[in-house]
């Protein structure tokens, strides 16, 4: 904070296409160019909340900003301005954005306290829509599983969701009974899952779950069959 960071808690870090680093804090959004920090807040920009929870850089270089109380915002690197993303239709008072990710078709998905949203572009305006199937459900985070399906974290554990067919498949219920805080996909198709219980590596091809560590015990390399 002595060097310009607005808050000691950093909830997310990302790097944009131009190499700038972005820090999500509870007192605004900071941009670092290697020399100095520039902070965007509600008092010097159109940011809708200073409490930033998550960040995501999309294929079009837009930086999406998820807040705790002001919904979703978008930073345009061309104009260097921040715009609130309108929800259409506006049906929810819950504005908590937990996670943002992009599927393999380029659709940007938004995980919220009250459902799963997706973005559409109409002219030059971006709109957020919430899938009717997921209205009222807590979605912590997600990632693209393949060209069609998504892996989502709910407060009851992970599920596989196909947006085209609306099919939902419960998975790993014996191993993970609560939410994942984050998901990270690797080039080999495996996915790292982390939560208050520890870190696991999920292989969707074999449905195997490798235990990397338990936060209550030492680091292990044990799979879901008990093999070391």
C-alpha cells in the first residue's frame, strides 16, 4: 500500500493483452505498468463498486470486472474507460459477481450468487442475461469442459452443464460435497479444483480425481482410489 495499492487484500490478478497487470481490491481496481499504479474507483470513473472480486480478459481484449455490490463492469482498452454492463431484463437485486470465464465458442459466462449469466453484444452495447435454468442458484466459478459443456461449481458441489440441451450432470459428489473456490484448465484437458478442503486435479476423460493436497494435512499425491 505504501507504493500505491489501494487495499492490502487483493482478490484477483490478471494481465491484459498489452502486458499491463490489474489488481482487484476492496478499494478499487489498480492498473500497473511496471512503474506506477493507477487506481479506478467510483469517485474517479464509472465503476459501479469499489469492492472488486474477480477479473477476466476476453478475446476482444475487453477487461471484465466483477464486483461485490455493483454487478459487472467492462474496461475498454481503446477508450481507457469503464462501463457498467446492463442486465437484460433487470430481474435481480443481487449484484455479486463471483467469477467470469469464456467457453471455446467465445461466449463469456458470469457466475453470480443468484445464477449463471452470459454476455451478448448488440451494436456496441454489451448485455448480461441470466439463464432461466440457473436463476436463484449459487454459482461460484466455472470453466469450459469441451466445445459444448461447462464445468460449474455450486454450493452443493461441481456439475457438468450443457447450455444447448440444458442437461445437468452431477459429478464427484462422493469426493467434493461443497463449492470449489476456483477452477483452472490445463492444456491436457485436466482441471485443477480448489476449495476450503484442498486442491484436486480432475480428469474428465477418465473421471479420475487426483488429490494434490488437503489444507488440513500434509501435501499428498493420492488419487480417488487411495493409491499414492
